[in-house]
C-alpha cells in the first residue's frame, strides 16, 4: 500500500507542476476556451490540462518501475499499464487537435475508436464474464472486441459530457479511481493473489494525476482539461477495468470473515463498477441524447441543460454544485464497493447516511438559502 501511495504522490506532484507549463503552452498556441452561450465561465480559459495529467500518469508509471515491490510484479502488470498509457497518449493527442482546431464529432469518434482499438489489439480487453448462476461465460473474438470498444468509447464520452463546471470531471474521476483501486486491491488480497496488479497501479496514477490537476481547475479555474483531458481520463479508467477482467478472468471469490463473497454482484463488479462510478455522467449522457433527439437535433449538438446546469438553476453556487456532484459520484462508487463486498451493518449505515446528506444538500439547502434571504432584515434596519 505504501508503494501505491508513492505512485499517487508522484503523479499528483508532476501533474500539478506541469499544469503551469501546459497553461503557458495553451496560451501561446491559442488553445483557449472562449466564452459561449452554454458556458458558465466568464473569461477565456486555456486548455491542455490533459497534457499535464498525461505527464502525471507517466510519472507514476515510471516511479512504480523503481519501487522494490511493484518493480518485481509479473510482466503483464507493466505491459498492460503501458498499453493503457500509450492508448491514453493517442486519445490525448486527438483531444489536443480538437482543442486547437475544433474537430467535428465524427472525427473525434474515429480517434476514440482508434485508441480503444489499440488497447484491444494489445490484449487489454474483455475475455470472459463470471456470471452468477451461469459460471464462466467466454466471449468470442468479435464479442470481446465489440464490448471492449463500446465500454471504452462510452466511458470517454460520459466523462466528456460531464466536464462542464470547474473541477467537476477531475474530481469525479478521482473519486472513481480511488473506489476502483479499493475494489481491485481488496479483490487481489481476498484471493491470495499478488497485490501488484495493473488496475490498482493505473488507478493510483489516475487519482494522483486528477488530484494534482484540481488546484488549478477548481473554481475559479486557471486551466481547463479540455477534450485532451476528459477523453484521457475516460480511457484510463475504462482501461483499468479491462485489465482487471483480463487478469482475474478465472479467479474464484473466496469467503473470508469480512468479505461478502456470497453476493453474486462481486463476480460482475469488475465490469459493473466502472459503469456504477460513472452512473451520473452516463445518466447525463443518456438524458442529453434523448432530449436532443426529441427536439430533432443530432445527439452531439451542445446545450445548457446538463445536470450541473440544473444544479445552478436550483440556486447552488458553482463550488457547491461541484461538491454535490462529487458526493453523488462517491455515493454510487463507494456504495457499490461497500454494500457489494462487505456484508456488515456498518457498510449499509454509512451508505444510507451518505445518501441522506447528499439528498439534503441537493434539494433542501437551496430552499433554506432562499428562506433565509426572504426573511432577512427589513430595509433600513441593517447595520
């Protein structure tokens, strides 16, 4: 665990420092987010935060190579992690071009498929699913390729859709990465396998890169991640899930005193957890597609009706809206891990309390604020 913490810190520090360089580079090349009708920022903000985070991911990977425990892991661990990083570099390059030239939607989709295809061609893909009541279900080549690419491209676009407020996407992915790290680490430990696994390594790097980026991106943002960042984060998170399903394809869940192996969802969690982590972005994505289709628009046409826009309409400030979205993401991600893996009353209580607090902040806080304004001091009575 200490070595994973060092990897996390290395990724965070390098990402933080590179944001300064990336910001200057974006300003020199004109990669700047101008103010549009659907945006919430009031002044132009430079892009290229994704370039800084890619550097953070690479730094964490290189540090892991030098650590005594992780460096002695199985060759597949660093091979798969390297494949995901190269795939991330490919999709980050596509995002950089978009930040500079504003590529059309189909061109970006093509770049996403190429990056996802690189993962598949190099062995980072779904191989089989361990279905409750069915057992091991092996995918044929066509199914494995199709499902793997759909998972990667879907995750990439979900992160891209939710990247609408300062710090929102970076924080949500950081939360998701930490939750998936906890699951991967616990799964390996419960099965008596080595703790040096690709999914945990990638999640430690990913969480660190996001945390290093957030001080520059939280409201008021000094740099945006841009498509180079949102697509990179989506690929890295989905890629870590694919590596776990490959390395643990035939592992059987063993029962221990605090591990809920009897829960059938444990067998599906390597695939379901990345989806559950991103349930809020995916919900936003689905609602956007339905909304635009009903209007007769193409699904990729932008608007100002995403979930984070709704929170602003409720009366939340940008910072509060972002924190609430983080809480919803954490509720789903950590709730899935706690309730699925641990058969304890405490895990259920923690999840329920988290849900109540999140609901109260989302719907009750704006009403209390409006009430306090309505019953404020009468004119002329203030100090």
